[in-house]
C-alpha cells in the first residue's frame, strides 16, 4: 500500500483497489453501501464534468499544437480502421441475415429490407456499434497510455513544469477523437451496408438495386446519426482520459484503469445512445 | 507487404497459443485437477461483481431496442408486434452481444491485468518452483468461472432487457405490458431463439476466457506492458466475438 493513498471518495470512484485494501476496509451494509455508491457516482460525475469543461477551455484558449493532434488522429483513426472494418463487416452480415430470416416469417416480401436496414444503420447501428468498438479500442489505449505516464510520474513532471496535463494530454486526444470518430463511423456505415447488400443478394436474392433504397432516410435520421457521432467522439476520450489520470498503484493500477476506461466509456455510449435516441424520436416523429 | 505478413503471423501465433492453452485447460478439466477455492473466488469476483453493469446495460439496451423500433411500429400501427420485434432482436443478438462486450471490458481486461501483473512480478514462476501447476491452479478455474459468468449473465440480461423494453414501450408508445407480453409469447418466438442466444453466450465466454488468459500470460515489460496487453486483449476479444457471432448464427439456422 502506498503511504499516501487517495481519499476515500477517490478510492471508491476509482473502482476496486487491490485485494488487501478490500480485506482491510470494513464491509459496508444496507443504506451505507447505497449511500457511498451514490456519493462516489456523484463525485465521478462532477470530476468528469470539470474535466470536460477544462478540455473545452483549452481547446479554445490553450496552445496550438497541430502536430500532437495529427499524431493522435493517426493513433485513433488509422490504427482502428482495420479492426472497425472487420467488426462492422460481420455486423452487416449478421444483421441482414437475422432480419431477413425473421421478416420471412411475418411478411414474405423482402423489398423493403434494404431501405429499413439503411435507415436503422444511419440512425443508430453504425454510430452505436462503431462507438462501442472505439470505446474498447481507443478508450483502452488512452487509459493505458496515460495510466502508464501517471504511474511512471511523467504526469507529475508535467505539473512540475507548470503544464496542465489536460492541455498536453487530453486536449489533443479530444480533438482527434471528435474528428476521427465521425470519419470512422461514416466509413463503418458504408462497410456494414456493403456487406449487408452482399448477404441480401446471396441469401435472399434481393438485388443490389432494390437493396440500395434511400427512400426512408430523411434529414432527421442524418441529424440523429451525426449527433451521436459527435457525442460519442467527445465522451470516449473524456471518460477514458479521466480514468487514466486517476490511476494509482503500479502495473496493477494501469490494468484497473484500462478496465475502468473500457467499462465506463461503453456505459457512456449506451446511456448517450438512449438519451439521444429518445430525444430524436420525440423531436422527429 | 512485410507488415501484412507480420500481422498475419502474429494473429496465427496468438490463435495457435490459444488452441494450445485450450488443450491444456481441457486435460486439467477432464482429469478434475481444478482448484475449487480459486474457482469460487473468481466466480464471485467475475460474476457477482459484474451484476450492476450487466443490469444497467440490459435495461438500457431494452429501452434502445424499443426506441429504434418505435417509428416502424407507429408507421404500420403494429403495436402487437412490438413484443415480437424487441424480443427476437434482444434474445438472439443484442443481449448476448452487448453482455459479452461489457463482460469483456470488465472481466476479460481485469483478468489479463491480474495475470499480467503476476507474470511481471514473477509469481507464476514462483508457483512452478513450488511444483504447483499454474494451469490447474490459476488458468482453468478462471476459464470455467468466466464461461459460467457469461452464461448466467446472459440469462439475467435477457430478462432485464425485456423488462426495460416493456417499460419503455408502455412509456413511449402506450403499449401496455400485457400487449407486449402477448406479442412475446404469441408463437412467433420459440425456445429456439432463447437457446440460440445461450449457445452464443457459451461460445463468447470461451473466446473471452482464452484470449484474456493468453494475453495475460504473454505480458512482457513491466507496467506499460500490462497496459498494452489489456488493450490488445479487449480488442482481440471484441473482434473474436463478432466474427464468431456470425458463424454461430449462420450454423444455428
């Protein structure tokens, strides 16, 4: 146990500590457990909000460093491209296969399969599944990198030099993620649609001309999809940067931080998805 | 070209390593040389501790399914079919897939970090020195616990996602829970749909467990190495889950 361990709320919001600490800590029960969980949730939400606001401040007022942003864009964008292409390709095949299989039980006519699929893809699937994958790939990467820097005291060194780690570490990732998430999701929608088209042609004999039907896609769908891209692109680096910066406790701590980053950014994607979908449904119905 | 070849060789080496590990685990399980206490400890740590995340994910997923189906339902006025639509999507695909992804982030990554830390601090070598087989003491219990965790979590998630869907349908579309329940049980959905999801959950559990143990045991290079391994394992498991999902759905029908 390090001599100066973080305060109790910090430790609670930082996920499970090493097992010795857990055994030493008194077991809470009933109201106390619920209360401490609520308090730590509230504390994390406040920290995330403050991190978000400070990142936005540095985006507007901070140093200009296109080089760092470009490096992060390569790291976040190009390196995720292969992974995202594979996953979205398979997702396209699975979705069309399952939907066709089920639709045949109810309505024998599959001409609207492509139009419905494209609408769903633009409004929700491409952005949400793509962002879940990015939360895994990019979130884990950011947390592991920043977590290692914290553990090896490079972040403290930055603070010693009067440089805010948010300006140097989080801001470039934030801008890069905002841009590259949008690009990657547009690309993944294209991939998923293409593989879906091939599946529909080979399994259900729906010709590509019938499948490529944009009649159901309207401005509301596009706006929803784009809003999701931006929201996920902003949420992933903030959430995983936060768990990276709150790393403590050696190599095990880096592992914990990475785990927390993946789980929390996936949860953030799911919660944002529900909020934006519900809002879009109520606005554009 | 060189890079493509290197990537391919690396993937082949990882898959091969996973197969060898699977063989080792299978012999330990077949001869019942699995540490029971470690199994129970991991089952608690992986299963019980992941319940809140699984529950939150499932409730929100059910809600999202209904919100996405809502325009279609309103367009065709097919309120009775809402239960069927949400039910089939949830049971067959979304619940196993999203539960596996969340468990991948929570348990798989964690397992890699733990095993990786043990490797870096030479605890595995210490076990070997004490003539304790690391596979039967550490790996096989984790493998079994992870598969069982995912299987049980998917059952749990199925139920909660349908609950979330019924609640959202009532709130957003005015479809009464009884109508939703009728749509769910009207005969368009069978036990086959539930079984398909459960078969998937077992397959995903095997992939998750193998890849997280494999990457965890292969850690080199201190704290940054653990971070890199965790990153690699979540990416590899996620890709593996989606690829196998396709093949499982394809072979089951």
